[in-house]
C-alpha cells in the first residue's frame, strides 16, 4: 500500500465533497469456489483499496461526516488464528498504516449504523455484500441494489478517474506484467499448440509477478466471437490468434492489452491488409488523444479509418460521413474504442458505466456500435484509457444485416463474405492523458506492426 | 462430461434412495471479482456436475419424485447472445447429453416449486445460491442455511464417496497435472527465487492443462504456518519449501499433493531426520490402508510413528501408548492424516465434513489433533483419500504447551526448541482403496525420498 498520507488525504477530500451523512465502504470477503473454505484468490473491493488501502477480507470502513469520526471494522486475530496463520500484525497496527485510529469488531458496525441519517454506500456487486447491507439496513436485496448513493458514486468516480503519480507506478507495473504475458503468447503461437496451454501459461505469469489476471483472458482463433472465454481450440496454420489479456499488479492496478498474431508468425495478404487498417485506427486514436478532446469523437474517428480502410478493400462503399452517421462500420467493430482503466480493468464499472464514462455534456449514444463505447467524456490529464480498435467478421451479424438490409448502401456483402472464416483482429494499448497529449502507461510498446509481430513469434 | 447413461443412472439411484419429495440441485452462477461482469473462472457446483454433468452457469435441476418428473431450468441463448458468443449448442441439446428431456426457463422454477411438499436442497455455500433459495422458498438466509435436507445430504454422500471407473480416469488426469506442478516447483526451488514466482508458474500449469488449481496453493518456507497463503518470501539456502498444491481436471476432479523440498536441493542432517520420519508415516499409512480398516486407526498409527521417530531424536519421550492416549504428537502434527477427495479436494465439505467422514460407528474425536481428522470411517473399495502426515515446529503452539504444561511428560522442550526455525515437513499422496488394499490414484509417484527429491531439484 501507499504511505498513509495518501489515504488520509483521499478520505478528507471525500468528506469535503459529500459534506454530511455516513459513508460506509464495505470491503470484500472471500469468494467460495466449491465449498465455503475453498476460496478463489482474494480480491479486495477497489474503492475500499483506494480509500483504506488494506488488502484483506472482512473489513468495513465507516466515515461519520457529521460527527467527524471514522472507524475500521474487523476482527482481530485470536490465539488460535495466530497458531494457524503465524504472527501477523494486528488489525490495529494495520489500520495505523492507513491513518485510521479507531478499530472496532465487525459486530459494532450494526450499532454504529445510525439508520436515521443518510447512509452513503456504493452499489454492491458481490452477493455477500448485498446480504450484509440487506441485514444491516433492514431492506430487501432489490431495494439495497437500487438505493445506493448516487452522490457518493459521483464523488468516488471524480477522484478515482484522475490517476496520481503513485498510481501510475502501479499501472506501469501491471503493464510490465501484461507485456511479458503477450510476448509469451506470441512465442507460443505455433500450429498444434492448444489455446488452453497458452492461456494457462500467461495466467501463470500474471500470478507469478502480480495479483492475478485483471480479467478472464480471451485467447482464441475465433476473435470474431467477442465474448469468448473458450480455450478449447488447437492453433492452425493460416488462422489468427486474438489474445486480449492483462494483469493486476500486487497492489491491484490493471493492465489490458490485445494483440492478434498469425499462427506460426506469417501473415497472409488478407490478414496484413486488415491488420494495417486496425493499426492505423490505433495509431491515429493515440495521436489524437489529448486534453479537451472527447473520447467519443476519437471513437468516431476510428470508425472513419475502419470505414475508409474497408472501402479501399472493396468491403465497404459510399460516402464516409453518411456511413458514419448511420453507424455502418459497427458491423465490423460492434464495440467501443476503449474504457477507463485503473484499479479495475473497466474502471469503476461496479459504480455504473454511464456515471464513469459520460456526464451532462457528453451523453451516451443509442446507435448500435456507438452505444457500446464505455467512455465518451472529454479527456483530462490523469485519465488512463484503453485504445482498442478492431475489425471482425461475425457471420451471424453479417447474415442479420444482409437479411434485414441494415446499412446495405455501405456494405458489399459479396466481398465481405470472402472473409467469413477470417476471425477478427483487435489491437489494444493503454494510454495516460498528459498535459500535452498522451503517452503509453507502460512505455515499452508490444510488437504491433505485422513485421514486429512476425519477428516476435519467430525469435 | 460422461455419457448420458451415467447421469440417468445416478439420478435414478438418488430418486430410489429418497423415495418422495422434490429434489432441487442449484448450479452455480458466475462469481464477481471487482464488478459484476468481471468474474472468476467459472466453477460448477460439484453435486450438480455429479447428477447433471452440465458445466455452465445459471442452471438448476429439479426432480419431482412424487410425480416422476424432472426439469432442467435455464435460459436459452438469445440472438444477441449468439452474435457475441458464437454458435453454441442450445440448452435443449445440451440437456439431452445429460438425459434430460424437459428444459424450462429459470423463471419457471418458482411456479414448479411446490412449497407444500418437502423440498430437498443441499446446504448452499455460495452467497448467490443462498439468495436464490431465500427468495424461492420465502425464508430468510439463516433459516435457509439451517434447513437443508439431511436426507438428501446423506444420499448424495453415500453415492459420491464411492468412485466409479470413469471418475477414476478423471482423478488420474488431475493427478498427472499435479505431478507436473510439483516437478516444476522442485526444479524452481533455488535460493533467490520468489515463492510467488513458483506458485504462479504451477498455477499456470494447472490452468494450461486442467480447469484450475483444486485449492489455493500453499508454497512457503514457513511450512509450520498451516493456513498459509502468503507467497512473499524469497527462497533461502538452508530452508525448506513446503508445497501443497493440486489441480482440477477439465471435468473438475481434484488432485492434492504435498512435497517439502530443501532449497537448492541439499538436505541438512536435521532435515533428513525429520523427513524420514514423515516418509515412514506416509509409507506405513499407505501400506495399511485397505477395506475394513478405519482411517481413524491409520491416523493414530501415523501419530505412533511420528512419536517414536521424534523420541529417537530426543524431542519426545515416554511410553508410546500413553503419549498417543493424550494426543501428545499433535503438538508436531496438529492436523488430520487426510480427507476424502473427488470432485472437491475436500470431497463434499460443503455438505458437512462430519457427514462425509464419520458415521454411527466411527465418531469424531474431541481431542486436539485427533479432532482435526476430516475422515475417520471404515475404508471401502472406491474411497479416494489423501494421506498427508507432517511434522511442524509451530513456535506459538510450542510456547503455549510449554507454558501451560500440556503433555509435558512426553515432550523435551529443550530439544524441540532447537528446531524453532525449522519450519515443517509434510508429504502427501492420493490413494484409491481397492478390493485388496490401495494404490496411488495417479500411479507415477512424485519424488518422495530425500535422494529422489535432491535429484529432482538438481536435474
């Protein structure tokens, strides 16, 4: 964790921003796998980490703004615990590292929760925390999920969205691990190798050097299947392997990269052509990202590059602005250009994607493709974002559009059909918005041109 | 999954065994990490796998014994799902592979749950399933946890405890992965290497070749800390690395091995002596395991070997039977000799350890050490068990016993104190009880003698 002044300052700012009421930040508990005591690797709640820093289960933090008091709730180790778990620092000592003086047993949380006042809590995504809040506040679970504090949500998002220098060091570490994962995946990208084998090895690297993967690895020849966590394929010459993977640093900050590699390290002409369009979209997005520009406009510009690139290959047709206005390129890139990243890979998605990515000025679109953009806001120094354009040939989506004549003026379905077994290509980097423009969060860029990737596979 | 006849037969047997009422087996859902859609790797509920076989989230199975009907509840993929997730077989098709004809949407589970009849469900260990049962049956969560069906619990345990041939193939696969994990750990066991690095690499192997680790890896120089999931140490010459780790096969069957390796591959005399006592306890336990013998008696015999071994080193003293009667060896091995293993590494621990490991004939002990034995029953062909004796020098426990004069007649604390920085040694194999005796589940035994382990590290 960072030095205690960081957490004290953050809580003071939160207090000022809310002004009154009680803030309750519930830490996470262990998550059972197949019986209560067999648990997944522990992951603390990100907002709890941000304000309290302590990375262990079964803690809660309460800030009583009206009475200017704060409490950490948690149970001290018993003598039995010490016998089984070794000499660990007491909770009291650990709380001091977060600048918190008052430590009370978890059971005291009930008595100190003054239900007559406004209790600000964040929307609980863990079933355990839904149950705890339901019992604590005497409301049923649907009502608990609805009645989270919008005020607290907005205050937290405002703070967490701007990354500090100490956070950037952690994000860079996560990037370094992610870099190693992708280089490993490229080197293993040979015909006959199981997708599962590579996915496992790079997940192992994430655990070896950091906390865990920052999200379930996507590693598949079927890159066109966007929600794909299947790893049952065996790599074949002539196909592409799309790998979207990242790690968490030991302090739980995320990285998130995508590279698409030709199996065996030799690209076909078709693959090169598509790759180069995606690469152009990536590079131009990065070079146009700077304070004052909206990410929504950069997403639109990426669609422009994809449209014009595919038009040059004969797959799309017509006028650029007309095509963009109806969202025609979304057939080939149905997702958003990127999202905020920080303690969560989709930063603060638990707090509500639209609160994170949009505001009064920049509203979320409703059109297919555009609406999938998670982050559209005007960029500010300290924002950390992914940039991840892609081109996919999704048979079911192509069939649907052709049958329903959706945007038919802009698509040469006869040409597009020649790519039915192509899969998809996505390229993704992580950037930090600076005062002048932006830079990569982890400065060393993964191989990204066809030549660089071919070299990485064959080296 | 196995062929459908396996599941049909199991369900028929369960139906016969219960005779009446409604059986409800809730499958697991996804488990959120840091926001709802960022999930841990999916793990199906083991009893659901056993009776239904389907390994995907958000399913439930209902067996209406009185009306001789059975249902699978789950939602079919929508057209949108297919666009994002590819062409997957329908739930109806998948249900057929489990021999189930009637597939209904999840929402129908409510209408078909006839609360006037006995509804047999298993104790829910997942918070999500606690919430679902609470809503379904209109009871609060503490009451849901209490009122699980003991009848169903016993019927399931009776069946799952005896492993069939197809299950043994899966258990063997899990053993093969576990073997590779431990060989890798031994080879990496060099001074200067981080525990985290090794733990990550072997977890990666588990994911590369199987479903996941079967439990959170223990890999530490502080083997005496029994509940130890800290991997922050850097291996030092002269110390031991205790590694307790296993994998799940892709069908979710578990393995569980422990080896303790001298860092750098050279044992000191002290380490050799302790190792050889533990090895003798392991070997004698395995050779005495056979149908008709209680595991409780084998645990006691392991204590005997440990007592006599430590007495020969001057650490313990006095008469063997007297020492065993008061549980004196428990100071150095405060845990049980082993546990049942199958779809869960502690098989069916969710259903209640005592239901699994004890019965009317063989009751659980109350004495320290003995009481920690998870499985005491009379052995039967088809039982799969771990055998995991160990010797540890736990400073806090030694201090407590010396101060409180616990079993002081049997312990030379002055001698024992010379081992305060020793750590601990545990050796663990997995066995199948056969008609004649027992055999290793995965026939190839991990290096286990001092010489074999030294060779494995240095090779």
